[in-house]
């Protein structure tokens, strides 16, 4: 059995350094893509979604902007609503359609450069693909709702002359500097958790026999048995439950926690299901910490509550569908 220091140096440190370099490079390149407007190319398809959803062309501008900045995209929709270009029903449908395009931004800034290096290529792509499918399905619901519920709507396009947010002209050096600062900021928030969790996981795996013996000494012969009923209900091994609980607090830490378990403890499918279940149960905390302050700030309490309810319900439904799809396939 290796010493704690040996485990940290030989097992945890190389993994942390590798992932840190990958995250730093990925986030840096992603921010450069945003700085030079490359990400917006993908968002241009949003302009062509307004017609089948019976929404005015101006909404396509908000969809495009949402890919670069969710806050700016929502702000434009709020302006459309305040100026009576959109009523509440049309605004809710536009918000739902925005879902996938907001996710596209996160592919470049979070899922691709952060989660894929943490989870590994196979599981990372499986999880990102599942999340993309969920977001795309929600956008599809918005398109269907628009085609059915907004049929015959007439819009006063003269009510507002929308403009995409202006950006100050910056030199290449300033753009690289800004991308580098964003990458460092992301690394500062992730690397400490990465190092701590990986160290704890590898040490726990190395000393699992002693840990089990310690539990046995206080009358708990099989600590996994305490979690087994919950894991059985989810159709997952007991090792998945702590990951789900960690994901309640922070999805990135949940991914960091599940990564060392892939292959030996959890199959790739089980790892993805575990993360999806974690994202499902973390919807409540995410709503309190992020959605309520953001949506209430954009729309006010009354309409903001409607937006939150619609978003949370659709996410919950399609996360469950994605989980069921893994069991079926």
C-alpha cells in the first residue's frame, strides 16, 4: 500500500496537472473564439427559427445574441416585451426557443473545455451530447408551441428597433489579454476543487480497506449498504449516490468526483446517468441560487416566476427522458 504522499504525487498530481493544462488551453481558445466573433457564426441559424414559430424576425436577433451572452439575449427579449412587440405568451415561447442557443455558448466556455477534460473523451462527449439533446428537445417544444399557439399573431415591428450590443473596437493584443484573464479566472475557481477532490478520492481508494475497517469498528460493517436502497431506486450502484449528493452543491465538483470512478466502479453509461440524476436533483438549488435572482431581475417577480416554472419543468421532464433513454438503449 502506498503512502499518502506517494498517492498524491503519483496518482492525483499528474491527473490534476493534465486536466488543468487542458482546461486552461480549452478555455483560452474558447474565449478567443468569442473575442473574434467565431461563436456567433453558429448562432445565425437562430434567425431562421422565428418564422416556423410565428415569431417576429426581431426575435432572431435575441436568439443570436443569446449564444454569445445569455444575459444580453434575455435583456433584448425583455425590451421587446416592455415595448409591446411581444406579449407574455410569445415571450415565454421565445425564452424556450433560446434554450439550445444558450447551451451552445456553454459548449465553448464550459462543457467542451472544462467537463470533457475532467470526464475523459468518451464519457465527456456522451454527457455533453445528452445535455445538447435535452436543450435541443426543449427548443423543439418552443418551436412546436409557437407554430400552434402563435398562429395568426400580428406583431407591430415598428414598436421597437432592436440593436445587438455594440462592442468597443479592440486590438488583437487586448483580445488575447482578455481571453487570458478569463481563462485564469476560470482556473482559479476550478483548480483548487480539482486538487482537493482528486486527492481525497485517490487517497480514499488507496485506503479503502482501512476506511471500511474503521466503519466496522463503530458497528457499520458495510457503509455502502446505507446508500444501497437509494442507489437501487435509481438503478445505479451505491458509489453513484455520493456523486449525486456532491452535484447538489456544484456540478463541476460532481464531475470531478465521478471521474476517478469511471471504468472500475461505474461504466460510462452509469457515470452519465449519475451526472444527469445529479443535475436533476440540483435543479432546486440552482433555481434558488441563480434562476430566481436572474429571472426576477430581468422580468420582475410575476413574469419571472412563470419563466422559472416553465424552464424548470421542461428541464426536469427532458432530463428524465434522457435518463430513461440510457436505460432503454
